[in-house]
């Protein structure tokens, strides 16, 4: 299985921007956690440590279990009137809730 996550230019720029505010040795972390109204939810955070089960995509870390769920996804960043947010277009998601952070597979 090829581990593939795509990042739009907008997402890359925003990740670079937020990391630059945190410091030079900080990574952006994307993970999938149980919970949310649809079963799973995306979590976005920062980390200064690379763990042994992490996959590195430029300045972004995704752990092995989360990558299994979001492999093949496109990460985007949207600026809208209601707020700015990272969006994951996950082809494995069967359904999602209105917030866009909770989904089922």
C-alpha cells in the first residue's frame, strides 16, 4: 500500500504559517480519533517529537493508524465567513456531519 496524502497549496501555506509561529522544530500533526457525532473525528495539533509510527509529509506528521483511515485524502485549508479551517476530503468516508470534522468509514 502506498501512503499518499495530498496537500493543496492553500493547506501548505497555512501549515507553514502556523508552524513558523510555533518555532523551527515543530510539526503539524493530523490524527484520527474515535468520537464525534459520526464515529471518528479529525484532530489537528502541533508536536515537537516524531514518534516511531509517524509518517512524515514535509512538515506534517500522521501516525500509522490514522494514515490507514485517511490514506488517499486531500488536505485543504478554507477561508470562509464562518471561520478558517482545515478540511480533509477523505475518499474512505461514508458519511460526515455538518462540521466536516466528524465522519464514518
